[in-house]
C-alpha cells in the first residue's frame, strides 16, 4: 500500500491534516470543491500539491467514508 498523502504533524499548523510535504490543509481541497471550483483551480492556487496527491487524498477520504457507513 502506498504512503498516506494526508498527514497530521503537531509541528505543522498545530496538527491540522495537511498534504504530505506541504503546509496545505486537506480541508482547503474540500472547501474548493464544495464551493464549485475545479480540481485544476485548487492546483493552480496551491502549486505545492500535485494532482496525484489530490486524487489520492480524495480516494482515501472516499474509502474512509465508505468504510464508516458500510
């Protein structure tokens, strides 16, 4: 299994879940999509996050949600 793309480190933004290797909170991606913006909009605004990281993070979130409701 690949390494988790979302990490929690108390030294980075007080433990806010962020994309690995960045200071970009995962919540920012959710907020962008919820606000009607595209993934490309998010990636342009946060260039330290790769498309692969964003897609993997969404997959992890989907799998976590499905595991909780199943």
